[in-house]
């Protein structure tokens, strides 16, 4: 599965979607293979900007949208991208059930113009469950670049359904599609799909079952043939879902069952058995698809994908593949570190200025000191620190990372790394989910759905928090800048910070592999299973869209969440720092209690307290640490990261503290959002607790180890 | 013509073959069928993963990565 903009689409979480029906107009389903621009079409038509791409929609409502054309209202339903609807994976089931039982007025099957032959497989499969099909040949611009010409008129004749060509990125080209949708829904055009004719013997048996079914059930005409086909295939799970949705009972019908068993015998006599029935069906489909493509497609340049292949050869080469991957990641972090420095400083001084104004204003209106302190030094300061530290790196990192995603590079990373993951008995796709974890671990955990084997998916979920999410890496960057690169100025300094951050991230990846290996030998025993992944063609990312999408959909969303947590947390911490027993603040009491243990890890009690208070959102760890150190009302204006550094050094931070804080930032319990997502995805508290315990133990052990080594060195 | 049957994992990079038989488990086979990999489909080895153990093949215009464990259960014939 490719991980460019529309690949994951919106994963519908439940089958409530069946009940999505537009009362005042028409309902239109959007189906198609993954990565064909389905969601781009959906977004353009509905004007929605949902978190399509790599962040599976969290709610069903995300997957539907309205659009108006002429006098009608259309409800569009975006169905998860699937290669087929023959199998019983969750997404395919949702797609199949919705198209079949949701009774949309029309189903648009979006196909990739550059890969028509394979895409027709799905078109023919959908033809078996509905007649009201519109085929939308998307990515015509990509096809043009590759000198592939498609005769849409002929394709429409050969398929018997309306065919519309689109370039989803150009909104204008969608008018034609809208017009066709309108006509099909209005019955101005009535598609009459030219279905596949399977082998004569199979067609004959389908007929037999058809007439038998008609004796017992009264269904919509298109369904008889499909149910017969599924009976021949003996697809229990699909038959069950047919029975549930149509409220009929086929499996217990003796007469039908007898006929089915008889037919099964007949077919096996001529060599068509349960194990090769699907092959036969798919062969018939693919043969027809080949024939059609030979007629409608002209490849003016036989080596149409040579450019992609050349790039692939370099990006996945034995010598350069992995170094290039690390280099890309390094460049992204370097740009983030360098670019974020200056805006961060500006934000710090700006908010510092505002803070002073607020304090003098509070004095002016004779606000009680405890109240103004609580609100300004507690809530306001925590909030603004978070914005100053987080916003610039995020606003730079997200667009850069989205760029790599849109390009289609992530599946290549999975391809490059799969060998290592196989040795650890897990899937290379885990690498994709880890990359998504850079954005947000909760999204990474949800993204683990792309791993189809339950055991491997669990491993990916349990280890996802080993990659630092964007709530944590600005913190990593700050620490690296202050402690590791402080003595080196300018360009070299930024390179050193980058290397330090990269080192922590590679440590995270390494730990992921180690822990996966351990898990596969202990609680998640198993051998590596299969790995089939499509490496999509490279696509030119759209810079404008990337900027808008990554800033509005991701940066502001994540920042908003951090702020929501930070404001109350700032208040709580301030209270803890200023309310106490016998003159000692609660914060001090907790920190002192944790101090001996924290010392073993090369940290201090305040840092550990901050991590614990930071469970709701990792973003607030650094502000809490600073608040602890400055806790007792002392007012310090922070101008930049180096001011932060001074505070930390004054409070006894050494290079060891910095290293251990970085390690522990990477390896500790995930935030509540991630934990809740894990609970939702795995359904079990057991896995949720494990995902909390595993990284924490790793972090503690590693920190203790570095402390030990450091102390030995110091004593020598 | 000289036809030779080998397993897919033995197909050298940049060489072409045709699917003869898929002996993978039901689950994997289904996935391959979904991608249009059926008997007589033309398949070309394109890339080898730097970490080893899998290759990417060109099939019906798209690039599909398959692990050696699976491709060793797919028989192909070459002309």
C-alpha cells in the first residue's frame, strides 16, 4: 500500500456506514484501489479538508461529505481503498457491504490511468454486486507524462458503464464527473455493465444456483448471480454477511446446500476445486482486463516508467539505500533545527514582553498577587513556552515530512528495511507506522492497521512509542542545542545537534528491532509471515497543498491539543509548586521522594516528576521542569533556548543529565492519547499496560547503564 | 522454444518470466490474486532490498515487493 496522500483514505471504524443514506438527495459511494487519488476527488467534490493522507480518519462522519450540483444534493461516501472485494479483510468487508447493502444511488470506481489493467479487476468485481457504476479514470496527468493514452469512449463501450476521465488535482476536470453522477442518479443514463463471462461450466452452475435461489428468496436481481458465485466459492464469511444484511438464511437451506455440494463434486471432477476456484475467477477477470487494455491503451513510450525505475535503483541500492534514508531524515532534522532557532527566539521575547504587560496590568487593577501569579506565571507562561518551543519546529518539520510522504518515499523505506524487520520476525510495514509515529504516536498506532497480520500488528503497536513524536522532538532539539552543541557555534553547531537528535532516533529504531525480536520469542511467538507491498509511482508533490495541509491539519491540530493540556497542567503545577506542607511545596515533596531513584538514572527528582506530570501530553515536560526550577514565584524572562540552558545548568544539569533526558524522552511511557488509542485498537488492557511498561523499563535500564558508565569514567 | 520452470525468487533482476503456479498459503495467494497475479502473468524482477530477503517485481504496470519466503513458492516459466 502506498502512503501518499490518498492511500489510507478514511478507515471506517464500523459498519454503521450502512445506514448512511441521504434523505434529501442522492448517495454516492467512492470506491477504488489504494492510492488512486480517491480521497483527493472526495475532498475536491465536497470541499472538505479532512486528514486524509496518512492519518486515518477517526470517525465515520469524516468519510462522508456533501456536494451540490444543479438542483440536487449528493452525499458522498469515501470507502477504504481496496485491491479487491473477494477477501475478508476488514476494509474489504466494509467496502463490499456498503456498496452492496448500503444501496448507494451510484458507485464511482476510481481507477489509476497508469495502471488500468490491474484496476479493472476491482471494477469487474464491483460489477457483480451493483449495476450503477461510474468508472472514473483518474491521474490522467500522470498517464500523459508517461505517454499513455486511453480511449475513454471505447473503454465505456467495452465496460457498458459511463467512463469519465479526471485529473483530481485540477478541480475543473471534475465537472464532467459531477455531471455523470447527476445523470446516473437521475436515471438519465442507465449503466448496463458487461459482466465477466467465466468458464462456460461455471456460468452453467451459476445459472443452476440462480434458479434455485429464486425459488426461495425474493431479492434484487443483481444479487442472485453474486450469491451463487459466493456459494460456488463457499465463502462462509461473505455468505454470513449476506445473510445478516438481507435477513435471509441460505446456509441452512437443505435444498440449496444439496445442490451446492453436488456442483462442488461436478467441478472438482474437472479440476476446479475450492483451492483454485478463486484463481479461475481471477484469471477470467484478468484475461478480459488485458484484452480491454490492449484495445483502449496506447503506450507511446514502452519504457514509460524508466525514470521511476532509475530513481528506485538509487534509493534502494545496496550501498546507498540505507545511508540515503538516514541522510534524508538528517536533512529534515537539520533544516528544522536551523530554521526553528530564530522564530523560537522571537516568540520567546514576544511572549516575555506580553507577560510583563500582563503583570503590570494585574498590578494596575489591584489583582491579588496569588491570582495573578497563578494565571500569569502558571497558565500563561506554560502556554507560551509550549508555543515558543513547539510551533517553529513543527511548522517546519511537518511540511518537509509530508513532502517525503507525498513523493511516495515511505514505502521505499519499508522496502529497504524489511530485511531487518524480517530477522526480528515482524513486518517492514512497521517502518511506515514508525514514520507516522514521528508525527504523532497515536496516529502511528492507528496506522498499524496497514499490517494485516495480528501478531505483527501488535508488535508494531507496542513499539510505536519508541520513535519520538513531534511532542518530543522539539524537546530533544532544545536539549541537543543547549548541551551538546553549545560550545560549537553556527553551522557546525547545528550539524552536531542534528547528529545528536539522529542518534537518539536511530537508538529508538534499534530498540524497536530489539524489543520486537524479544517479543517474537516470548509473548508474541511466531515466525515472520508474508509481506506484499506496492511501491507506488513517484508523484510530484503539490507544494501549496502540502504547506496548507501540514500547517492547518497537523501543526495547529497537534499544537491545539498540547495547549488544551498545557493550560490546566500549568495551573496544577503552579499550585503544586506553591502550595505545601510545613513550608515545603508539594512539588518538592514529590521530587524529593523520587530523587534517590532518579539519581540512579542520572536524572533528578524534578525531571522524573515532570515526565510523570507530562503523561497527558509530552509537550509539557520541559515547561514543567523549568516551572519546577523557577517554581517559587521567581520571575525570569526567557529570551531564547540559551536562557533555558542557563537555568538547567544552574540546577545541576550536566552532559550526563542531558544525554539521559534525551534517552528517557525517547524511551518512556506514551502519552494518554496514545494509550487510549492502543486500548481502542487492541481492545485489551493487557496490551495497553504492556505498551506503557515496555518502553519505560527500557528507558530506565538504559539511563542507569549510561550513568554507570559515566560514573566509572569520571572516577577513573 | 526453450522453457524453463524456476521459482520466482531465483529470477534475476531485470529478467522477465511468466507465472506458472502459485503454491503460497491461501491467505497470501488471495493477496497476490488481488494484485492481478494469475497464471501466465508477465512478471519482471526490478529491485533487490538492501537489507536482503525481498525483491520488487513489476506486475501489470505496478511495482510489488514480495519476500523471498513467498516468492520461493511461486513457480514461473521463462522463455
